[in-house]
C-alpha cells in the first residue's frame, strides 16, 4: 500500500497535523530518513498539554495530539483520476462512473501489516474509508513489543474500532468498508508531554500466515493489537 523510498514519496503523498493547528502548542513533523539503513518516514515532535488563551476562549479545553496520514489521489486536468496499480485500486464504481477517490481494496486480506520502529508512547493507527463522514476514523492502538528496534506489527482488520472525534462511535453500521480504504496513517494521543519519534518503513496488507506443516497452529486476534500464535507441539 505505502512505502517511503524517497523524500518525494512523503512530500507528495502525506499530510500532517497537530493541536497546534487549533490553538495548542504541540509540534510535529514528517521527513524522509535512512534509519539503520532502511528508507522510511520519520514522524517526530513534542507533545504539549497547554492551550492558548485564544483557544480557551473558543471553548478548547484539551490538547496533546499529533498525527499524519496519506493523502487521497486527486483529479487531473482532464477531471479523471490517475490509475492506481492493481490489485488493490478501485477507481470505478459498478456502473463505470468514477468514484470520489481512488481507494485500496483490502477485502481479500486479513491483516494490516506495518514495519515500524518507535518508542514507548501511545500511538494509534488510523484508517479512513471513502464511505464515512470525514471526521470519522477506524482506529487501533499500535502496540510495540520492542521499542527502539524495527518490528513488524500485524493488526486484524476486524479489530479496528469506528471513532468520531477520538471517541468510539456507537452509530449503527455494518463494519468497515474494506473495499474503499482511502487513507492510512498514525497519530499520538496521550496526556503526557515530551518528545516522540516513530519510524514507518512500510504499510501493506497481509493474508493469514499458513501454519508450518509439522505443527498445529491457531491465530488469535485481539483488540489489544497483538496476534498471538498458539502452537501445539504434541503432534
């Protein structure tokens, strides 16, 4: 889905924001670096829990967040969307009409896979589909087993929770429209001031891993973001 081989892959395809945009004092940036020889996106900055007097006057009471995401592909001068590589792109509806944004079709895959290196902060993975209200996201906590080292994190698509303004949405729905994933990104939402840094080398879809032929295995997805592999060695 997303890799970051060059600086242009970030400048042209990613957007960033923080509470600084609405009256807070947090700082955040994204840039391209080589971390341990791996080309990747670096998401870094510092969280602040302070709110400016002007923002308090507008009713803002809390701060302490920052995030980045990919940007949807835009229209060309011919009012058509540029092609997106198969098999994940869906630029046309069933009747042949162009939809609002080219999107990824992830319906055939069980996991969202991320190659990341981070610290011990409280990061979340955010997914936006083309069928949701713009302020609604599907979110899942990014749990890192080895902070400070590269690792691959698998998140079951079925474990994402629908949120609105950072809170779980209980509006009736049929689940994530995984055929129309529009953007993906990460955010830090935490009541803890100080610096943060997260490296992201790759975000992609992944099928269930087949069990080794000599072992009996079973995957357990959980809303804690950890896919546990249970192995029965007695067989």
